[in-house]
């Protein structure tokens, strides 16, 4: 009879995303004895990514104990259990990578099954995850001389630095009135769009802006240029702030795209990993916008930065600031030349201060 092992795994994040860590342990299913414990930081990540990290570490520890063992994985994350059982899709790219790694380890073991348990029954793995987030990693195996790897005594905590990002959508173009997709189309501002840009530029004065970063597309660089002229400062360009590429749907309205590709359009409206024909998915854009955000926050830490960009990148920044899923992009509307604001702190916290403000575009009541 094959040996039976139980893996208990958990993960957590202080900020979601924020400083994250996982915990995992392996028990003998018959005696309940703990045979291995693991805890480690995963840097800045979400709860779900940290939970997958715990799953991978637990399966790896079980493989090291007995490659022929039958393993029951117990987790209080219904999401991970359902996804690894094949009943739910995995849409987040980082989670997909970890799930592939976990499945590769599971294939080297005997039978592996996944069981959801209430959080109260997963306290040991939860305690290990918190140990990791507190800077105390653990690598302990059963034996006469278990080893725990302790972090060096913590230094004085670094001061929390907060960076303020003002998110300005570009002004109107020829596509704006009919709400045509203009992701990768390099359109100029229309006459009304130039009016939008001038109004936004005047509104940016006095807001303490210390840097301007723009998408490379002309409608954003023209809008950023109006602000730069008022504030007398240069413009940085970040290619990852460009709009979603709508591929074959460029220049179409939603109704026209639906008529051209009914199934693809309906799926794109409800899934994050579906691409328009020849274009990008929301998940594709999310990955590059997250990379741009990380670079900008590192380069301009503690400053007030104006990002001049497009609808989709701004919505994804708002989703990250709120700590919610990227599917929110289909539930937020942003006007041309509207202003939003998110603050980001180095302790992993963030706050959305403003969404779709167009007060600077209203006619003067006088």
C-alpha cells in the first residue's frame, strides 16, 4: 500500500497586493505527525499568488519525502482547490505559471487530490505564512536536528513612502463621438480634443506635479504636451502605457465588432484572457501596465506624477489601487480628458482618491 501524506498550504498578503508569504506542511495521514514545514516570502504579490506558492512548496516537500505517496492537499482557498481540480479556469498569468509548476510536481507523485477546508482547520499553515510575512522563513524536516532558517534581526523599519499618481485620459479624437475602438491607431487629437487638452493643462497647475509620463501614442503625447507647456517640464514616454490593441476591431464600434465576430466579442466582454482577432487581451495589457507602474513608482518614489494614458491602462491602475480583479475594467466608464488619482505606499497599501473627474471641462458658469 502506498504511503499516504497530507499537505496543508496557505498564503497571505498584507495589502493584496503587498508583502506576501506562504506556509505549507506535510503530515503523515495515518499518524498526523508533521514531516516537513516550509515558509517563505514571495515579495510583493496577491493573496492568491501566495496561496499557489504554498501549494507548490507543499507538493515539493511531499515529493522529497516519498515520490510514490498518495497525497491529499488541504487548503482554505476554494479558488485554488477548484482551479487545481480542473473545475474553474485560471485567468491570472502569475497564477497560471504556478499552477503549471504544481501540476508538474503532482505528476511525479502518486494520486493527488484537493480538498477545501475551513480556515479554522488550516491554522498551522496560516501560522507559517504569517511567519514568512514577519521575516521568519522556515525550512524544517522531521529528524533529530530540525533546521529553521531564521532571518537576520530586523533592522529599523524603513519609513513609508507614498507616491501620488494623477491619471489623465487623453482628449477627444475623431473616434471619440461614436466610441470607436482606437487602441493601437495613432490618432491626433480632434479640434475638441485640443480644447480638452488645454483645459486639462490649466487644471494641472497647482497640483504639485513633479513628473509627466505619457503613452507613446500621439493623442496622449499631444495632451501631455499641453500640460508640459503650462508646467514647463519635460515628458517621459513609457511604451507600456499604450492602449489595448484591438486588432481587427480597430476603428469599429462595439456593435460593428459584435456583428463581425459575435462569439469572440461576447467572450472578450466577459473573459480577461480572450484577444480580439490579431489584438491583445485584458490580461496582456494588465501585465505590461503593472510593469510600467512598478518602474514609475520606483523612479519617482515619494513624488506626484501625472500619467497621460488611455482608458484601459487607467482602469487597470484603478483596479490595482482598489485591490480588485481586472474584470472591473468592463464596469468603469471614463470620459475623454477625465482625471483619476491613486496613491501607492511602500508598505503595500494604496488608495483611490478620484475617479473620472471632468469638472475642469465644464463651461465657465460666468
